[in-house]
């Protein structure tokens, strides 16, 4: 498998440190609000990468954090007159509703920054004792970026290019030795949560949190570090600087970043006010459609958000689910006589081609866009095979492969397993009315079936019922 490595700016063959085992970290949410589609993209992307690595035989230790102490969280808590912990508890609970809805598997570890204060202080102390960090009175403990000779190796920025406060994305330069120096530990201010440290009461800077959680749960060096493109600088650059300076070894061998979600050509973000939370979107489209939409584009390419594109994804997903339902229906039908050997061979060949092509595309830098095309090709072959009366064994092989590769992508196909007895009786009444040529009554019953949330389609092998 090859992954595009931001560090080398090339597709690199993926070779883990330990054969058969992968250590992966992806930056999680700051839990002060519902997460939006731009946040959801890395959650889905790295869940899919994890799923695929497991599919091809790796054991994956996956860590994704919660940032539960942050300026935005403090601001939100003060506005509502509650504690920062109250805000964190509320939105971690809401995060799981949306993440579970998107079918993101729970990470192996999902720590909170506030659970890692000891580890954070340990790294800051190591940097301070080495003379790499220094104190600005009344402000905090800062990292001196000139102490790291290869600072900028991920973002490919030069120190001379950094504006004052560049490492923090703020204008303040007072007391810093260099414009790009960034906070490791922030001294306590009135109304803020704080913890004791060798330098006095305070709280961690943003970047140090991830460094500490990685080391605590996965070790000093990991295989893959992931996140959104916007985290390359300053967040991931500063993670590298502080972790490698403190630990004396490489932080991550592969850096994988997904591109932005755009709205009308502009990056979706809270600061621009053009963002849509997943909770907003799911009021109009199911979670599985949102996941399918995200995976329909290559993770390194921007995707544009619109209702039209989500409707297109919904239609595509329904096409796949309908095929799966048709395969199951005909496999279970006593009246389906699959005796066409040529059709069976053609379908079996299509199943193998779908598997091999899917693997090739996923091995090529997690190309989910072309992997979904492989699914569509299998759907087309399966539908043709049903019409041409391929064997039930061939249909089962196609359904198994369809479930296998959609499962790797975390795509849920809603196939109705058990039709309620009430609907079955109405279908039988409709069939009797049609047999009696009472088409008005048949149409009336069909409308009742539709009102109850089901569709009925007449096929050569009998009526096929699906949930709408």
C-alpha cells in the first residue's frame, strides 16, 4: 500500500515499524459545539484508513483525542455560566451520536487532554530542562523554534517567513525570543481552569496536548499521524518540534492530511460562517449518505458541498442497496430458476474483478473515489446477471462481495430483512386484486403500502418489497 506522505511530498510505500502492527493517531474534535462537515471529513477518512488496514491484515492501535480544554471552550463556558467540564461532557456525548451515526468505529484509545496533564507537564519539563523552552513572566512557558534545526520540515516554511506570533496564529510577540515561538504552558488567568506545575498554576497549550497523548497511549514514535490539511501548520509542525526535541526520536513516519470541504468554492469553516453541522445536515439526509458523499471524493482533493451533490450521493447509495436487496430477494425466491451457466461465469468474473480492482485502488493512497466506481461496476454486473438468470450461487458470491467491500468503506446498506406481517398481507391482497384484474383496488393497496413506508415492485419472481 502507498500513502501520500506530507513530510516527503510523495506517495511512499507503507511499511510499519512492527510487521503486522500499525500505530495511528488522528487529531480529534475540540468539544465546544456540534462538529461540522469539515470536521467529519477527517473522522471518516481515518476511520476508513483504519478499516482498510485491518481488512488487509494489520492490527491497528488507533488513538483519536478530545481537546477538552481550550480558549474556545473557556469562552463558551463563560457565556453560558457553566464549567468547561460541563461543556466538554455535553459535546462529547453529542459527538458520539454523530460519529456513531457516520459509522465511525470507536478508536482503541480516545483520551481527553485533561486526563493527560501529568504527561504534558513531563514533556514541558524535559524541554525546559534542556534549555529548549523558556518562561515569559505573566504569560507562560514557550518553545524556542530556533532550537530545532529542521523546524518547518513538514510545512516547508522557513523561520524567516513566520510573522510575529506565527506559531500561534495570533499577533502577540511580546516577550518572545522568536516570532514563531509557541506556548507549551499558559499561566492561569481569572476564571480559567488550572493545574499545578513547576512554573505555577496554568493550563496546557494546544499543540502539547496531542504530543502528550500520543506518547502516553502509543509511544514516542508512531507509524501514521493524520488530520485535516489546516493542521499542517502550526499544529502538526509544532507537535513534531516539541515531541522530537523531548523524546530524541522521530514522532511519525507518515503524515497523512485530507483536503478541505468547500462551499461555493470557499473552505468550510466556523470563522467564515459558512459551515453546516452534521446535525444540521442529518435533518435532511441520513448519516450513511453523508459518509458516502465524503468517500465519493479522493481524500486529498477538495470536495464541494451542496444539496444537489448530497442528493446524487443518496441516489447512488440507494442504487447499491437496491441491488443488494434484489440479490437477496432472488436468492431466497423459490420461483427464481438460475440456470444460465454463461451468466453465472460472467458474474463470477465480475466479482473477482471488483475485489482485485477495489484492492488496487485502496492500495493506491486510499482512493475511495475509484473504489466506489468498482462497487458500481459490480452492481451493474449483478443486475444484468439477475435478468440473465445467473445461478443462486453466483448471486450469493456477488452479494457477499458487495457487503465485503462496502463494509471496508463503512458504508451501511439498508436491506430490509423482515417485512412486517401487516405489509406482507397487504402485498398478498394487492396480488389477488391484480389477478382479479381489479387494478383500481391494486393501486389503492399499493398507495397504503407506500404510506406505511414501503415500496412494492413486480418482478418475474413475484412482488419485491423494500423499505423506503
